[in-house]
C-alpha cells in the first residue's frame, strides 16, 4: 500500500481534528473493505484515523424496546449479544451471516453502513427496521441515510457513533449469497413493526439498498408467502453481473422474501 | 511393517508445516536484498510505442528500471514451448515469440513490459505505477471462438488466423464408418471451463548473482527445479548450467502452475546481474490471477455411435483449444497427447478419431492444470456415456458395463496400451457403497421436501507417469520423462534419498521414506529425503502428471536394488555365508536358518571402514539409478455423485460422493485418501463454482476471491473413499499415481447428477445456481413441490 499516517485518537474531537488535518484522511473502523482496497492501491488515504480506541463507541445496550449499538461494535458481537437476540433476533442472524469468522471479528456496524456497499447485509436490516443512525453532529433516519452505491448522507468530518434500532414485533432476513464473496447476491429483510411492514432489498439494486413498495403493500395487507406471488418484481434497475442477471435477481427477491416471511 | 508400504504413517513434514516453520521461497532474505515489481500491460492487445522511466528512476530508493529491449539486447532468449506438435498436413506448430519483457507488442492484460528494482517491495510497486508506457491499443480476441474467426485480430505474425496447429489422432475413415453403422448416435457440444489454478503459496523468485564467481542462484516456487535450470540455461541463456543453482525450497501447492518457467524468474536472474543485487519478486493473489498459467478452456463437438446391443461402434471428436497469448512450456501437449489418447476411457472402442485445433487469444497463457487434458477427455467421454444411456433408455451403469475393457493388456486405437485394471469390480464397489439400490427412495423423500435429487456416474481412466522417454520424444516432447534417485547409506546406517521428484505438498518426505523402510526394515526417522536443489540432486524431471510415485519412487526402488545387492555381498563376506542366504529385515542383515547376523548400521560401517570387504569391492555404500518406465501407468476409478437441487434458486448441494479408485499399490493410504479428497474438491470446484471470465476487451472480470469462487469446506460432503489395488506391471512397486484422479473423474459425475436431477442433458460447467435455475426454467423439469 501507499504510505499513510496512522492516528488512534481517544476522543471524537481528536478524531475530527485528525480527519480535518489530513489532505485525504479516512476513518478506519474494522478495515475489512478499506485495508483490502489500500493493499490493491485502489485507495490512498493520506491519514488513517482509527476510531476503535474511542471510549463509548463500542458495545450494545437495550433501553426498553430499543437497541443502541455502538459504531465500532463488531459483527460477531452483534451476532452473539443477548439483548439483540432477545429484541431483534433477525439482526443477530444477519450479523452472523456476514462474510466469514475473521470478517465478523474485525468488521464493525459503523464501518459497514458508512461504506454502504450495495451488497452489504446491514443496510437492508437497518432500512427495514427503520433504524436511526447517530453521528457526532445529528441523527439520521435510515431512509435518509442510504443514498446510493457507496453513498450516504454523511458529511465531511461526520462520524457515526451509534445505531438505534427499535425492536420489531417480528422480522427476518433471508440472504442468497454471492458464492465467492459471500456478500448478498440478493438479501431481503422483512420487518413488521406492528404498525406496518417494511421490506428492504440489498445486493440487487443498481442504486444500492432499496425498499420494495410492492412487497411492503402486499405483506401489510396479508403477512404470508402467498401474498408475494401476486407481487410483480420488476428487473428494472436491478444489477446484472457475472454472478447473476437482473431477471435471476428479480426471481431471487421473490424467493428470499418468501423465505423471510416463512421464518417470521 | 508399521512404517512400510501400506501403512498410514503420519507425515514427517507436517511438524514444520503446521507450526509455521516451513521455509518457502519468499522466506529467503539475502544480505543485499532488493525487490522487483513488474510494469504490466492494462491492455489485452497493444503496441508498445515508448516507455518513459524517468519519474520512477527519480524516486529515492529505486535502483533501476529495466525493459525488454535491454533484456533481448543482453541475449536473453525467448520463452519456449517444449513439446513440438505437428499439424495433420505435416507442418510444424506456429510458435510466436515470447520475450520475458515485451518489446514491441503486449498480448494479454498482465503482459510484463518493464521491471522496477527498488530497496523495498512497497517502493518497487509504487515506482512501477510511475513508469509511463505509451500504448497504441489494438483490436482484441479474448476468446477462442473470436480468435478463430476470419478477420480476427492477428496476435502473432507467424500464426496466420491465430492457429497454432490443426492436429489429429486416430482413423477418421474408421470412425465415420463406425458412426455410419450405428443404430443410435449421441451428439454433444461441450465447453470445458477455463480455470485459475490458485495454489495457496503464490509464485515467488529470489535471484542472487555472485559477480566474483560469475555464478547465479535462483530460489523459486518450482515443481521441477532441474528442468527450470536446464531451460534457463539452454534456451534463455541466463547462465550455463554449472553456473546456475536452482533451489525450490518448500513449495505450497502447484497443480501444474509451478511447472513452467515464467518471465518473472528469467527477469529476476537477469536483473540480479544487471544491478549486482539479490532480486526478489513475490506475486500477490491479484498478480497470480493474471500471470499463473490457466487451465482447460476447450470447446468440443462430438458424436458417439452405438449398436443395438449398446456397444460403442464409433467416436468422433472435434475440439478447439485456447492456448492464450503465448505458448507456455507444455501448453501444446495438453490438448493433444494428454487429451486424445484418453478418449477411449474404460471402454473397448475400436474406432476413434479426434481433431484438435488450437488458437492464440489475448488471454493469460493456458497450460497443464491438475489432470491436464485428461479431465477434458473424461468430461467428454463420461457425459457422453450418461447422455447416451438416457437417450437409449438404459441404465447408465449397465451401458458402461457392456463396454468395459475386460482383458489386459488392451491396445486402444488412440496410442494407449492399458496395462491392468478391473473396471467392473470398482464400479460394483462404488455402487454398493453409494447404495444405488436405495436411490429411488431417497429421491422420493427429497421430492417431498421440494428438492430434486439426482445421481451421476463417472467411470474413468487416466494415464500417469508419461513414458517412456523414447515414445515421448517421437511424439514431440523436448525432454525425457524418466526420473533419477540416489541412495546414500551413511556409515552410521542412516539413509539419505536424493530424488529428482519434488514435493509441493504431496508428502514425499514420508512416502519415499516408507519405501526405504519397507525394504530394509529401518525406521523412517532414519531416512531423510533430499530434493529440490540442483546442487544436491544431480538431475531430475520433477513432479507433475502424478509421476512421483510410478516414476520417482521406481527410481528409488531401482537404486535400492543396487544398495541391497552390495549389502548382501558385504554381509555374506563378513558372515562367511552365501549371498543367496542373506535376508534383510527388521533392521538386521541375517543369514537365513542361522543365528548369524549383523545390525544394519554395522553393514554401513563395514562399507566405509573398508577393513573387511570382498576382494576388489569399492568402499562406500551409495548407489544411483535412472528409471525410464516402459509405459504410462493407468489408474482407474468409479465415482458416483448424488446431488439435491433447490428448484427455487437453482442451488446444488452435493449430498453424497463415493469413489472407488484403483491406484495399484498404495504406499500410504492416508496420504492417498487426502489426494482423492483434494482432487475431488477441485473437480467439484470446476463443476459448480470456478470459471475465469474475460470480457470482450480481454479484461479479466473475476481476478480476485471476491469474484472467483474457490470451493470451501461447506461445498463438499464427507467423501466415501475406497480402493481396489491391481498393481501396475510396469514398475517395480506396482504403483499407478493418485494425484490427479479426483480432479479428472469428478466433474462429469457432478454434472451427470445434476442433469439427472433436473431432467436435461443441456447444462454447462460451472453449474452455478443461476445456470441450473435457467436450465429448469427452460423446461428441464416441472417443479413438483414448492
């Protein structure tokens, strides 16, 4: 990789200062995407600001029916946490299926959603669960946060500190993995908040994670896999690549949605 | 007996491998170490108009930037293909020039045009990006179907229409007549998917020039260091053989990709002389995808004819093979002599004809990969048999049985003379273990769960230990295919075996020692295997084509014969007995029927002290031998695969995989079982997961593990492996070779199982979920249950 300057600030303020102090500084959380990209010379940050040493950014707490997950909490921690298992087991399941063991032990929820890979799992979960992304400057709803391929609402120098997730009455995630990377070829997260159903799809959209209005309407009307058959899943705006054409992905959205519903 | 032939001895080498103490090429660090990084073409086909190295040269720590004009100016020769193939019209193959560093043109993405030598690896890579190459892009032929078309971009001037040769084997008129007499003809169009070999250890080279001695040392990731030295000396003019030492230390997998001499080793040696520094290059995984020789990549149309009784009466094959941008070391032999002679399979077929045309493309060179030609032949023959059985409404096992060769030796119409085998027996063993009789019930049970269950066979033959040298030479091979061994019994009785075979993971340090332990009854701890160093071992042909057992061990056995003969003489003399009465067992040399004996080490000592040797005998106890087999060896196998397909997604799960192999004599069953597991897993990788994909511009679309799917543990079942031993009559140990069988036999078994499950004969590898789902959508089978 290209030479870079490594920082390990102890506070958000120091992290912001380090971010603003470098020409092309980047945050390092779990590093599961960024470090690989740097090794391939595809990223060349002047400064790496490692936020894992900042007190309070890691860990999970439950307040009534709401989970707060610190930004540097690893996937393995989310997968194994008793409060997540109790209030939102679908999110724990999702975390347990990210990458492989090494990735889950290093990768973090904040890093994942800040990167917003169009095939990452967390964006589907947080979008369907109507989560709130908390930063050092504000709170952003998941609907507003995920803007497109590798694009988010984060401003320059803005740092995710936590994610707040309201417990659904029921939820499930079904993922069909791209066989090489184990990212989602198609992942569908179905969440019933009690007052409505939200369905988010990852891996398939040309603009990244998206909510599927047709599926939401059908499942709000009647929560059952039979409802899905009647939904027209268009392959417009879906990805076609060497792993799956858009029509196959459209078909998988239907299949994964059914599987999620059947496991609710 | 506990550590002799047939014992599952734990591997001696695994202590260092499993504790991180193996010593690989990249672990070599010389005092004056510098690092190389290659400037590689981002274009698949382009003219090199200029190379501006000034920015790179100006960087602190950059020692030199060298290019192809300098390389050829210093007399470094072009890279050659070592097997000459003659086209059917009698013309020689059209081999295009391949310079280690391209001079006028680049012909694939990754083709090296310059090399940066710098103080650190990181700096070398950054400086390589600063080298400014002026390219004039040319039209690209990224697939063989494109490059063979009229008007396709011309890749090498001396290969008109990009064709390298148009070769045939067998009697076309006889095959046509056989097909004309057939009552049923099965036709298939198949592709054999292109694969990237992916050994765990990437390639690496460390070159060190000693200017005081004018001597070169090359550490390299090689399966055959002596061949590397020979070729580097004789063809590339890097240094004469006696001034070049090649050392291949521990090698972490190869699968064929580490047979060949690549541009990087040549360049590192030359650059070491130019800079008077030790020069190291180690590939990363991304570089491996665009520089390691790929495998397979065939397109084939074939017809097989049957008579009323289901006997094969004719087989005609037309194959187009992709050689890539340049002819790698053995590339020409893979789609010809390693392919067409295997088209008879386990079957008595009198009339076979095969036509093979090979073409250049703007892709990474293609060469031998685990199995090399034999998987391509097996895939064709075994899909043909299964398809024909379905078309004729016959049980696929029964169709095979009707055509099995039952008498040996058997001469096929495609060069091979099979030595031994028992094909009905291994099929029966596999069927019993796989509980074929219970399959209908398992299928019904799966259907109740919404899954499509299928079963598929592959009964295959392969040919290992390519031989003899004279025959190989007559077919165009540029080298002999024998092996050498030297047995040194030390004065204390411990034994060193020097062998020209070289392990890249096979466990030679254990199995070769077992052969010695078996002969003399000495513990394998007292036997040391020396290999991989041209200064220690006089010569050898290396390890590929499952040859280390049938050829390498046979050379050891031959040298052991000579040692044994001398031991008998020494002991007979010392014990005042007849040589014929000497028995060697359990570490003792005894006179049969008496209590007279010498300990093994006492004989060794006697040989070196030389106080009491037979009149005229030379002191010492060291013998060598060269073994040139009279024929190939012919391992055979019967594989049965059972799959369940999820019709909703097209996902295939391999639920049962049974193998019954005939490897002849087995030295170490545990190691052989491991070879079967690994080989079958690679075959499953080819059948379900792996395929190198280029776009039309010759850009590799899946050059990383994020997109190229390697098999993982969860992709394979727990294998049922069994053996039936019919010893090869053509070598002293009766061994046949086991390294490739799994990769050769398994792909058609997997595809036959899937096509059985979904009810089609039209499915290509890799059978990804999408491909299987599409086959189902195309009407292969209506889905019973959701």
